[in-house]
C-alpha cells in the first residue's frame, strides 16, 4: 500500500465571479522513501494541491470531491481537531517564504518547541533540547544561541533551515516542500536540497517537492508530475520526463531552460501566450490556446492520459495522432 494516495481530487474557489477550479481531477500515489516532484507555472495548482492534502484551504477554497488517504485513512472530511493531530506530526510542510511563515513576535525556539510539545510527550525542557538538536541537524551553527533569536535576526538561508527543522521536528511520514529554495542563492539552494535528501534517507520519509524550477526536479526527484490549469499534462520517472517529454507543455518548459553550451546570443524560447483563465475553462485541452501544434480536436475534446512508456503517461492528442501511445501499460520490451 502506498503511503499517500490522492484520487480524483477537485478543489475549487467559489468567488463572486464564479467557480475557479484550481485542482481539477488530480491523482497520484507516493511510496515511502520516494521523492515526487510537482512542476508547473504559477497558478497551475501546485500549492493548492499541498493545502488540500493538509486541509488548510482558506475560504472561499473547498475540496469539492476526491479522496486523500494517508496509510489508508481518509483525510477528506476529517474534523479540524483530528487534522491537527496529523499536521506537523504525520504530514509536514515547508512553506514558500520563511520570513512570512515564521512569527516575528516569537523566538525561533518558541516556534520549534510548540510543535514538539503539541505532538509528542516531551516536557518543556525536553522540547528545548529537541529544538536545539534539530537546528544542529539542519546545519545551523550555535543552536543554543539561535533558539533565543527572532526570524529577522537570521539570514534567508538560516530561516529556510529553521523551517525545515520545524517541519522535521516530529519526524513526519510525508514532507511537502512548497518552493523551498525560491528566494535562495544557488549555493544555499544546493545545500538545502542536499540537506533534505540526507534527512530523508535518515528518517525514511517521503517528499513532495513543489517547484517551477526544473533544475531542482532533476536534482532530487524520482518521479515527476507536470501540472497545467489544475490538471496533469504528463507524469513519469524523472529520466522519462527530461529525456523523452511527450506533452507540448513539458517540451515548452524544457526549451525555456538556459543551456550552458549555447552561445550567449542564443535567445531563450518562451511559451507564448498567457495561462488559461480558470474561470472559463475550454472544453478541450487547456494548453491548446498556447500550443503551436494544436489540432481541431485539441480545442474540442479534453485528452485522457495515455501510456507513452513503461513508467510514462501523457495527456496529449499529438501522441494519439503519431501512434506513440498505448491503451495499456506497455512492457519495456514493447517500447
């Protein structure tokens, strides 16, 4: 049994202008010790997926339908009191911006100890010792001093390390990392990613890495889901997605990555157009208005996910046209 299973998840925001379908039929499973990457442009539904799993959607957001199971236990519909026992304990999250996620009026130690006291049987003294241990574990120097400092007294990299320490303090089964390296320089980003992988191996947890950075995905993920307009364009192993992209949106993302081997005058190739209006979803493929290869059927009918490899699925009509898809999962010999 998978550690975390999400099946046909639909999450919407009910605004005065209408229903915004932020997540539209998302399904995936996550096994222990694996890293799942979720990639896509801003507004593709990545963060809303994370907030749906943790049940921390704010009004007017709401899970309309679908299932989210942790170790076989259904999370959708659980009372807030029951979800509090799961958040920070069995499932933790590293939010995008540590400066706005950390409370500026409390010390780092207070915020770390709160989760430890809430989810474990440790007393105040033991919780402080655990907080110091976690800060040391994530590579923060002088942890005994840092627990008495406030967020504004720390650098961006240190604040991000504090967020990781806070997320891992209770040794969760699943860690959701929502753009954990966005505001960091390249050197600190590499250190944070290395740290997360090291802690994952030590604790045996599973990670959901949410990002728009394809470099981060390539560095640490085992499997990748490419999202667009709240749905899945393509999914597969990291190698399959990077070396054999089978959806026009994924190919567009790949083309927009700078290549160090190119001449400095070589222009980047952006994805033309703007993201789809989620208030007015088209009947066909949501990427069709921006796709250079779009056909008539792309505008009229939404494609389903087809197998395009042994561990590779894509929802693109071009694969059907080119005969590059399979009705059932193919063996490696059939490909």
